[in-house]
C-alpha cells in the first residue's frame, strides 16, 4: 500500500462470459476482475483527455464480494464542464451538475460521473450545505458513509483503499468512515443504510457504529418518509433481514409504532420473514410487497396508520393492506378459500397470501390446490360463471340491485360447495334461491 493505493494480486469479482478481453484491462483479466466494455470505454476516454477516473462505491464493493454490480459509477478529477466537453452535449445529461454529477450515455447505457468532492454543513441531517470540488480521490472517498463503499478502482492506478474496505469486507463488517456520530449527524439516513447493508450482505455492524445506530436513531425524524420506506423495503428483502429485525427491534419499533403496540405479533412476523427468505428461490421468488405484508401482519389495525405515514407508493400500500386484511379470512374449505382469494384479490396476490398464511408442507399442499384450480379452469370470478345477469333477470322478471346480490350468492354457493360451473345446474339453483327469497318476503 502506498498513499492509500493498493494493487491486489488476489482474485476479486468475476468476469461474465460476454465481457470480452478487448474491453478488459490487463489487471482485470489477470485477476478475474472484469468490467463491461461500455464502462471501460468511458474510463479510457476520460484518461485520454488528461484526467483521472475511478470506478467507485457499490460496484467496487460488489466486485470484491464476487458479485456482478447493477451499475458502474465513476468518479473523476474532471469537473462537469470538462466531462461535457469530452463526451459532447448529445451524449451527456446534466443530472446533478450542482453536486458535480453528469450522466454519460454509451449508446443507451447511462453512467454517472461525479467530480471528486468534499461536503460540509449538513444542517438538515440529510444534504450538504456546501460541496467543494477537489483533485484527490482519497479526499472524495473520505466523505463516504461506510468503509465497504469507500474504495475506488482505476485500471491505470489500481485500487484506492485508504479506509480498509477490503479488510472490513473480509471481516464482514459495516463500519463508518471516520466517527459514526459525525457521519450519522451529517446524514441520518445512514443509520438505516447501516442496518440495510447488514441485512443485504449478512455483515455485522462494527461495535462503535452499532452503538451510534442505537443512540441516534431519533434523528431519522428529520428524514423524509419516502426515503425511510425505501430503505425499509430494501432491508426486508435482505437475506439477513430477520436477524437484523431482532437485533435492532427498538429502531424498527420507533419507526413503526404498530410494532411496539403489538410486540408479540412483531416477533411472530420476524419468524415469518425468516421463513420466507429460507424458501425464496424454491417456492418462487418472494417480492417486496410480500415481505412488507409479513412485517405488518398480527399488528392490529394501527398498521394502516404506519404505512400511510411512511408514504409507501399507492401500489405498495394497497398491496400490503389487502394482504394483511385478507390473511385472516376463512372459507368452507381450502379449495373454496383459494378460489375466493383469486376472485377477490387476483392471482398475484393469492400467491403472496399462500406464502404468508402457510408454511412447509401446508404451503406445498395449498399451492398444489391453487395450481390444480388454475389447470382445471374452475370458475374463480363472477364474470366467468356460466350464468349471467341477463339470465337472472329472466328468472326474476324484473331488474334491480337484487340481481347482483343473487349472482353473488350463487357464486358463493358454487365456490363453498364445489358446484360445477354448469349453466343448467346454476340456473336451477338460482331459481330455487329466487323462490326462497319470495317465500321469505326478501
């Protein structure tokens, strides 16, 4: 290591089959640390124009972990105007020029390029009051949240790792860059990010960082609900979510009072989340709405206030609410329950409900019922019944709201008693229903 620049001879990351040697530097190929051609072209063009350029943050961390990054962010000593001059107006978008960020398009592939910078004066516990451009990659890395995210890689200069990213990745630790209290006071969302990375990566939070998380989580009051809900969803989707929920239960109960009001239900829900993660990949992948619904089950009606206050998207909020409220519904039989669930919530929600309500062999049995119903073509909605509104009008001789009630009653009878969706059979039952209603004066 020299001045924070480290060139490793060990293997980090991996090379996808479609990444060709033409676009991979010698270091990358020798160390099986390969990058996509488009990303390498961006780096090379910046370097050819006399500036430095490094891959930074999550993509370097993921490479060290042997994962393929979702995107490749780049940091450079070139300022935004320099980047625009290098790549031209047609290939650049001024996405965050105030903070030094320009998006460069390689074909349709976007890459964010940000000028090395330092930050100061976080009066709102979220955003810096002042951003200053600098010329040293180590200064830029010093402003980052956690050591695992504070490494940079240059095909020309090697790995810049002044804060021990590689060491903490090997030790499986989440540690702030510098003092945790300062970092969290600058941006309180980092408190949730620490917990989220622990859940996603399966890393422990370093002791001083952990102490600051638990001492300072009230600062999250200064963070927008949308940002907190986004971090919460990512945390729940992390493979280590259950352990994190148990260990930092006070933080989550602070964020979501419904969990504190119903602690027994909360801890029961953690076990469900643990089970969902254990089964993900075998019982179809579980999505974020299912994980979120699992967190809010068994917490009483006050859950609705919490999901509203957290400002989840309309789609997520509606999905969670429907799953939580439907999960306790009962029917005459398991087959009837599945058919009614499909009718009232749709197939995607029914798949989620099955995961939430059932475990192990029971889940497998209920999922088989669901698949059998789909394969057999059994009726699961009013519109698919062999009898319609016009048929009921003919039987009644009149129109009105009672037609819909009769149809609904007929549908319920068909589902609860597993009656065949046959026109003649259903008309006969409907006729008896109408006569019974007349006899009782309904």
